[in-house]
C-alpha cells in the first residue's frame, strides 16, 4: 500500500484529504507543520507528500528544501490557496512534481497521484 504524507496547518483540510485518500486505498500520515513533516519523512518514509505552501513557522517552500535534503526521489505535490506562477516555478525548480490550488479538484489530484506513484523512484 502506498503511503502519502499530508502536510497542512489546517486540520480540516488534512481530514478531508485523508478521507479521500483512504477511500482510494492509500495509507496516510498527517503533519500539521513543516517541522512535523520533516520528522514524519524520516520516520515514515512516505511514497508521496501533499505539502501546503502557506503555513506558520516553516513554510512549504522551506519544508520542500529540507525534504529534498533527506529524500531526493519522494514525489511532492504542492498545495496552495493562492495561485502564484512565480511560486509554482520556484517549487518546480526545488523538485516539486506538481502545484495545485485549493479548492482541490479531486479528479485532477487522483490523476497526479496515479501518475507519480506509478513512476515512484524513477
């Protein structure tokens, strides 16, 4: 079973994503901050990470950088409420697989997950 780490400072968003992912057959782990996400990456070794960009403390971009120091291959999909093409490009340069905006299009999210998880490790 593929493991997905959900990182968002908003618990209701985590709960919504977790419910969706469990229904699709994924194992989930939740982190409510960038710092917690770093610990979970080390402990859980997820196959993919859904990472919010705007969080208090360590934001998603800083978290992305630190995750890449730990694991260069894990798939990371950035999630944000504010579309900003410059931020999207920066995330891609730092190794994010995709950049999607809230409210989430769950059909698109599912396609992204399937594609990335099929190519996990490549």
